[in-house]
């Protein structure tokens, strides 16, 4: 299992780095679209869709993305209102789902569940593609925020975890882990702002943008909010898997489970990061 995890991780990193360093935006956009389309297929399987319906969901995500690329180009800029709408959707729908619990999820109309997932996935693909258009440094600062929140929460939860966060959804998560993740992200932000000030990158990081647009206090609040959203994304996927009786979203990534298992925390964070970036007048 460990060998599989390492090999899969190395392949994914190689693909990601190759796409990120390409002089054209197309390789990265298409790589992300392939992953998000696969996640769309997984979402259907977890939500009582027939095999052909699940494939159609993945195809729909890919088709809409390709149509947008062909008609608008890879440098098309979405209006900030789209990102704020994504935030509202996550806050309302995500809060209701978590409050209701795994037992209530399958009671919702299947079409409504399918559409919610596909909209969230498509918005994430669009957001991550446009984050790359801003610059690799900006995109990496957003991705690393989620990874740092997850890593710090894991170790903080193991060391200090006492109070369960959502025992009926994800018994391993604790409030102490959440706070550890938030502390880790604040430290990461301070380090990245220092890097931005001492090195020349292709773009400012999310942290520097927030500091310049809303000040130190506003930046801290925004980052804590993004940490909370990353936890929400993780919990929502755990809720859906628990309702479906599944351990992983699929076996597409040997040793890692499925694509949704790897991107769940990114789904709310990247669109909202784009919304926050727009506060400073940036793309």
C-alpha cells in the first residue's frame, strides 16, 4: 500500500509540475479538467446514479469545461460575483447537510444532489484554472493553505485531540485538530509574505494580496474562514461516503482512493480564495 501511495503521488506531482511550468495555460486547464471530470463520475456513483449516469456526469463536467475553453479561451476571467455566489452556496447547503447528518442525505432528491456536486466541481475547476492564470505563486499559496491545514490538523489532533468535531461523520477529527490547522496556516502565511518580500515571483501570493487589501486583521480572519471551509469540504465528502457506505470515493488513485478523496477540501476553498483575491482588484 505504501509503495502504491508513493508511486501514485510521484506521478501526480510530475504531471502537476509539468502542467504548471508549461508556457501555455492549456495543459494545466486540461489536466485539472480531467481530474474534476473523474470526480464528477465518482460523485454520481456515491449518489445512487446508474453507471451510465455517473459517466454522463463526468462527461458533462468535461464538456462544459472544454466548451468554455474553446469559446472563451484559457485566459477568460469570471466575474467576482460568481465566486461570492459559490461561497453563499457552500455556507447554506454545506451547513444544512452537516446539521442534518448522513442519514438525511439520501433522502434528498437525487437530481438535487447530483446538481449540487456538479456545480461545486465545475466552479472549482474554473477557479483553479483562473488562479493559475493569475500566477503559479498565487495558485500554490492557495493549494498549500489546504495542505497545511490538513497536515497541521492531523498532527495537532493526534497530539492534543480530545473533543470530537463531528463524531457521526468523521470520528477521527477533533476541535483541537481544527485549531492546530488554523495555527499552521497563519504561520504559513507569515512565511509566505516574507518570501514574497525577498524573492521575485510571477505573482503575489494570496496572503500578500489579503494583507495589502484588508490589512493584517482582515487577512487573519479570511484565512481562518478558509480553514473552516476546508474542514467543511472534507466533512461533506465524508458525510456522502458514509451515507453511501463507501470507504473511498473510488479506486482511481492506487493507494489514495479516489479523486474526491484528494480534492474534497479544495472544493470550497479555491473559489472563495478567488473571491477574496478580488477584494484587492485582482483577477
